[in-house]
C-alpha cells in the first residue's frame, strides 16, 4: 500500500512539473507547495470539464458577465479604497497564501475568501461585494494593486480547484504592465477581463509609472461529474477556507493563518540562515524532507 501511495505521488509530481512549457528547476519543484497537493490537483485536471491550457476565454463563464457589465461601479469602489489606504500590505504573520508577495510591492483588499464576505468589505465596498456574492462560482475575491515598479515572482498556485479571473479597473493599458502565464504575456486593460489557470507557472510586473488595480477572483473549476464537483466544493469549503486572512480586526482569520502566525518565526530563522550560509540552509532543508520521507516509510 505504501508503495502504491508513493508511486501515485511520484507520478503526480512528475505530471505537475512537466505540465506546461515553463517549469521550475527540479529542486524548487520538489519543495514547492504545489508538490504537496499534486495528487489532488491531478485528480482535478483529469476530471476537468474545460481542457487544460494556460489561458481560457471569459466567454465560457457567462455567469461572470455582470462583473464586466458593472466594471465602472467596481472601479469606483476600488478607487475609494485606494484613497482611504485600505488596499495595503498585510501583516506578514497573518496571510499564509500571499505573504511573500508583499515584499515586492503587491497589495490587496479581500472581499471574500472561500466562504462569506468579509464584514469590512460589506461596509466599505457594498456594491462590489453584492455583485461577487451573487455569483455562486466565485469562491474568493479581492482588489489587488500592483504599483509602479512592483512585481510578482515566478510561482504556481497550490490548488487546482479554481481558475483565476482578473478584471482591469485602473490600469496603465500598456504592455509594460503585464502577467506572463506559461510563457505567454497579457497586459491588463480597463474594463477587460482575462482568465487563466493559476497552477501554470506565472509572474507579473509593472514597469510603467502608472498604478494597476484589478478585481481578482478565484472561480470554481467546472468538473465533468457531480461527484468530482462535490469533492472540489468540499475541499474548498474545508481546506482552502482555512487560509482566510483579514482586512481588519473584524474579519475572520482562518485556522491555517492562525497556525502560520505561530510558526512564522521558524520561517524567519530559515531566511536568516539562507542569507548567511546557503549551503547549510539547503542541507538542513533537504534533511528535514528526507526525515519526513523516512518516517512515512518506517511507519
């Protein structure tokens, strides 16, 4: 049984690594969070109703059309949030999903995260919250800012249960402010939507002198069968929701984030060690992984 589980894991990791034209180095992939969810993601790829490809057509998701139809109302609320200083970096201790992005300039304001809307969002941007909540396939949503000179490094998102939807609100409308998904560039435009599979390697950069604000949504991946869709919904509701992060003290913090805030000092120690001695850092890192593998084999 252990050999079967190990084989499934190995094949799943290989598929995740080889999927797409752009890949991490093998060492990076083996320690990437997408590796730990590889068997679940391969299940979702296998039973996905939409063929696997980096970019998708927003027209294939007609339930999202109210967002684009009302994009100017959404933009007005996003601009109000920006002026009020509400689209901001999070405390690095309470956002397990995006904490590494803040150091390169990215900022956000959550509307919802795999559950009910944030109370702060209902108060500060009621129209956008109403629109997002009216569309059942939207599992998470936020305003996301990429100021001039900011960037997001190459990464895969860990979970394949959703697709990523971006609606341009206030953008440079310029090729210098772009996202690259599996080697293909797209630059945001005001009032225009783009959809992509965030489990392909992607990165973003704003090389212009103008700000970029978008509406950012996780949209549930359509599945071929009801039982596969039921599993995806269950995992989102019970696991992904635990990564919820607050905008302010009145918003819910998920269990993973509460745990993350307690163990973040271990990560800080690792970052300091990496700065001082990269060889020792990687020796310690891979020793831990080897130890975990040995425990699995011996139990």
